[in-house]
């Protein structure tokens, strides 16, 4: 089953370069370094309405406002199909365009494609390698961490990520999904998942497209309270 994120009443204050939210007639502004909302008492002059959470975070980035470096994991198989590689690359590009850090397993397939996409958008890429050497990292990985943990590094990826998006994959990806759910992370999938029930409690939320997945991540970031205290 798919779950649509609740719409957000978001605005942008160009003069102050800040994101605003309106709830029950009151205004709050977003603090990107702390990932929190603060009440706003000063009067506003015609702030620009925003359609989506993705648009809001992209606008912050293009105006030079940086988030605190929140990592989002793109997970999937080492042997990706062309369609999966294209989807992963688009995911990496869009997430980086929203100011998010791309986290992955650092090697081939979906991981390499996502890293290439994020680098193309000027983003930061981090790879948690299962090996004891950095030489196995994909070319698009900027920060390669040789954990030496083997497949146990899947739990580290799930724990370190704010959210996880699966693109295909096999048993290793299933383990990352399961760890993500256990750690109460937002876990998404770009395809129906047969190994786990596709619902918000027992499995990943199934997304209809890359844009849908990115919007869910951005909306989760902007509505999760406290945003960073339990992360």
C-alpha cells in the first residue's frame, strides 16, 4: 500500500532567505542547521508560496542556505539493470539538489549510479565500504570509509541514514530495509517489494517515481519533530 504525505503549507521569505510554514494561522521559520521550526512573531510581507517540500529544500540550496549535512541512503544491488541504474542516478541527483548528503555502500551498481548522480548535482557522497581498503570505492564516492565489517556494514548504513530508498537489490538490500525499519527510519522502495509486506509498519513504502520518493524524504525532514534530537 502507498501512503501519500500530508500537504505542507510552505512559503519562502526571499528577503531573509528562509523557509516558512503556516499552521492554524501562526507562522514558523525553519532553522536548517538545527532542523527545527521556530515561532515567528514579526509580520510578513507577501511570502512566496511553495508547492512541494522538494521545491522548498531546493530553493534553500540555490539561495546558499545549507542543511546540517543530513545523510539519505540509496540502497540496492551491485548488479543493477539499466533502468535501476538510471533511477539511482536520478535519485542521487535530486537528493543532492535538495542539499542532502548521499550515503551508500560505496561500490558498484545502484551505489555507483547514485553517487554519480549526486556528484553531478554538486552534492557530497559518502560510501561505507564492507572492505578493509578504500580502493574498491566507486569513482563517484568522495568520502570512502573502509569499515572492514563485511555485510554487517548494512546495519551501519541503516543506522546512519535519516531515510533509506531502495532501488532493486537482493538479500543485502532486504537486510538494510529490515534494519532501517527496526531503527524507525523512513524506508522507501521504488518497486513493490516481495520479501516484506509493502506498508508503513511491515515493509518499505512503495513510491511511484523518483520524484515521489524525493518528495517523501523532504516532507519527512520538514515534519519530523524533534527533527534531530532522536536521530
